[in-house]
C-alpha cells in the first residue's frame, strides 16, 4: 500500500532550485534511505514532506489524501513523525515530558490523556535505553542521548511514517548498529515506514534500507533497491567522482 | 484519587504564603496597606505568568488589559447605578464586563500580534497600550480624558459604609481570591496538555509545530486567560478600591514593567515564582521608599540586575534546580 506519494514536487529559493520535479512513492512499513551529498536537497525534501515548506509546484499525498498545503501540526496527527539533524529538545522539560509531548500530539492525539501519555513515554524510554535519564532535564543530556531522546519522542507519536534526519550522525559505529537494529525491530512491530536521510553514514542505510533514493542537485538520480542503487555507476560518480581513464 | 490530590500539592506553599500575608495584614496594626500592595502584586504576577511564564512571550502592552477591566467595572457602575433592583448585582455585572472586555481585547491583539515571534511580538505590543490610551482620549470614548468618577454611584449602590469597607478591605480580599484562582488555573494548565504544549513551544516553536502542536491556538489560550485575570485585577484594584478611572493612570506602562520584573524575579513559568517575586519586589520597594525616599529606583535597579544574573531562572527556578530530587520539591513547581 502506498503511504506517501510525491508528484513532480519543486521548491525554489530565489534562483536556486532546491528540489526539482521529484516524484517518489513510499510504501507502508518500508525502509527507505535518502542519499545525496551536501546541498543535494535532502533536507528541503524532508521539509516539504513534513510541511515546514510548501512546494512551488507538485503535490504531496499521504494515504491518498492531498496534504500539499496542510500545515505541519495537522500532519503529525495523520501519522507523520520526524527527527531533526541537530536535536531540538524541549530543554527545560524532563526526558519523560519531552517524549510524552510526542504521545499527546502525535497520531494518538485525541485518544490519550496526560497520564496515559506519560506511561507510554516511560515504556518507550525504557525500550530505547534511556531509562536512567527519565527524570533528567533534556538540556543536560549528552549529544548522543539527545539524539536517542528525539527518536523516542518521534516513536511516541506512533507514526506511520518516520522521517529521520541524519539521526545517527556522531554516534559510535557500535551504537549505530545497535540503534539501527532496535529501530528496525520497532518499525516492524508497529508497521512504521522509515525514510532515513543519510549523508555520511552509509553503514546505517546499508544495514537496513530496502530501497535507496539518490538525490543530486535537487533531482532524483536513482530510485532502486539498495544493492542495485549503490552499485549504480552514476551514484559512484556523485560520491567518488569519475574513475580515472587508464 | 490519591494521585489527583498529589497533583495539587504545589498549591500548598502558594496558599500558605497568601494565608500568612492575610493574617499579618489583619492582625498587625498598620500592615494592611503593605499587604494590600503585596496581594495586588501577587495577583498581577500570577496572572501575567500564565502568558509570559508559560509561553516565553513578553507582552509590553499587558497593562492595557487591566485598564480595560477597570473601564468594564466603571461602565457597569455608572450606567446601571440607577437600576435599584439590581443592587449589589451591579458589581457582579461589572466583573463580567471586565472579564469580557479584557478577553475581547486580547483576542483582537492576539489574532494579529501572536503571528509574530519573540522580539517582534514584544515590539508590536508596546504600541497596543499607548494606542488604546490615545484612542480613548482622542475619540472621547468613555468620557475620553475626563475619565470616570463613580464614588457617588458606588455609595448609592452599596451604601456609604459598605463602599468604604470595600475600598479599604474587601477589594483586597477579592484580589486575594483572584490570585488564588489564577494559581489554580496555572496548575491546571501545567498538568494538562495545554501546559505541555506551552512548554514545547516556549522551548522550540518549530519543533513543537512539527510534533503536531497548533502553537497559535495554545498561545492564544494562554493570552486570553492571562488577559482575563488582568481585567479582573484592574476591575478590583483600580475600580472598586479607588472609584475613578483616568486613561493616563490605568494605561501606564510602568505596571507592565513591574509585572515583568515580578515574574522573572520569582521564576517564569513556575507556580510559586510570581508569589516569591511579588513578595521580594513589593517588600523591598515599600521599605526602600520609606528609608531612602527618592532613591529607591537607583538602588533597586542594580539589585534586580544582580538577582537576574545570579538566578537567571528566578528564585524558584534556582530552588527547583538545586533540590531536584528531594521530597520537598513535590510541593514546589
């Protein structure tokens, strides 16, 4: 079943075309990596999907519904969650309260009260391995802990689609492997489609993405199963340059 | 059930402070004057905290809501005084008018200004207060700059003795009740989704929006609530206590500044903060003006600067931070 569909989406900033006629489909439960070098339009694409920007042209559909002009706060309750590249914790609130906010205003929104949200937050915090930091202020966490808290906060939204923006940058490779397998496990259990944006950590994508979409200068270059995509000569060129003629 | 009771523990220290204030004022001769001022500051701080403290937005036009509330009461009394059948009900109608007028003004201001962020909002609101004052004076609304004097009407409604008791004692008790109500509402908001939404948007508005929070809606809720309480405080402290109203006296930005100082001094966004701020500010201002009349501001300014630098999160904010895990903290939020 198609969860998210973009049709010829274009976004310009002045003369710069950040995203150029991109079309793509994400199925429910699917794990997709969005790959591309700096400035290839990944973050803009994420902002178009989560509603931070509206596209100049093209349409965005979520579960068949046109959400092109829907403000972001109305997208979250539909089941659209995201994490930020640089974590954006609610600093003065505790870890528990941060995660509970996700539960309260995410897709469970109207169906859950404050106490239930806090309980759900506790479960997710435990699962993600932040149990001992539950009552700490979010601003006192380390960078990696903040990233984990953001993931927990997004999971508490019970999303159908989770956009992860470089969620694992700056983590130790071992932690990445662990985190990736944990997220994958939760995603399978709850049927969450994940779109992970990756700039550097190919390891994280290779580990679990079923499909890879490669962006280059705002356009979609390749959209194929992971192995195929990464072996594609155009992708190699974008990342490593043209092989030298011998 | 136990959980519900525990939820309201933090009201104890607030109410205890109010109770002690009341007892001191009632039993120590000559103290009621000071207590009356302190209660006014407590109510003002508690009301303003619902907006400034919980959203992090600074409204420099806040006193306009008190001014409008004062006019609400004044209009009810002057226009209805001749309807004898209403009697004391007129005062109740006055409160309703104050509430509605302040709320309406806040909707009007909020609908425009709350689309702006942070400092831009603050700048936009500076104009509201002055603008409203000049509108009343220039367009001669509600008697324009002549103001309204309704001592006679109040005496007629309540009788001379009751009216005098109202101005020297009962008005202050009503202010106390307003402060208590504001504390209740603050805690209720804190413990509900509204509070979580406000914390989120205060800390990071963009992240809050993406997480599904309709930030404009929650900012307006806090704004209207805060403004309504300001209207009630104005109606009591400035209309019932002193039965006259002149535009330059009620639309005086000085009171907004005092409210900001009280909230920041005590701890923005905390329940006990406005009370602590009101007591520190009110008591030092009172005694400085007695012992060093004329110099109080000169001495007061550096004291405030020092406190803000030492405790950027306010006195209660600092307490909360240092004694995070102790049981005592169940009572202080």
